[in-house]
């Protein structure tokens, strides 16, 4: 049984049936038997100031959220745009390689045709002698 005034909000002096008195932590007692509230209480003027501060913090948070959302969306758009640019660069590089290969093949065929043309001119000149 708790008979004495509490020393503080965290401890009680308990007196047992045999007269022994012990200092007990409130955390060790059942919550319904602890006479002091577990939550901290403030005078009314403090509670009003705290409520106003919390309301202001909440308002600032609400104002900041759209900005953070906008930044997040811009970041996603930037990442998506960068990926698209990278794909376009890759496509252009592939097209360049293909055209370069085609130019090489066309140059080889042109060289072959020029060689054949030279051969035909020489052959024609030999036949006319």
C-alpha cells in the first residue's frame, strides 16, 4: 500500500503489511495504480504557446510539402529526360556506325569498279592495236 507522498513523478514509497517500507519505481507498478499521470502536464499558458508553435510547425510543413513534391517530380523528369537523351545519343552512334560501314563498302565497290574500268580501257586499247 502506498501511504507516503511521492518523492517525484518516477518513484513511490510503498509500505507493506509487515511495516517494511521500500522505494519503488513507478515503471515497476501497474499503470492504473500509479497516481501521477505518465504524460507531462503544462500550465495553460504554456500549453497555448506549445499548441501555437506546433500549429506553426504544421503549417510550415504543409507549405514545404508541395515544394518538395515539385522538386521530386522535377528530379524524376530530369532523370527521364537524361535517359531519353542517352537513348538518342546511342541511336545516333549506331546510325553513324552503320553509315560508316556502308560508306566503306561503297568505297570498296567503287574501287573495284574503277579497277575494272581501267582493265577494260587497257583491254580495249590492246585490241585496237
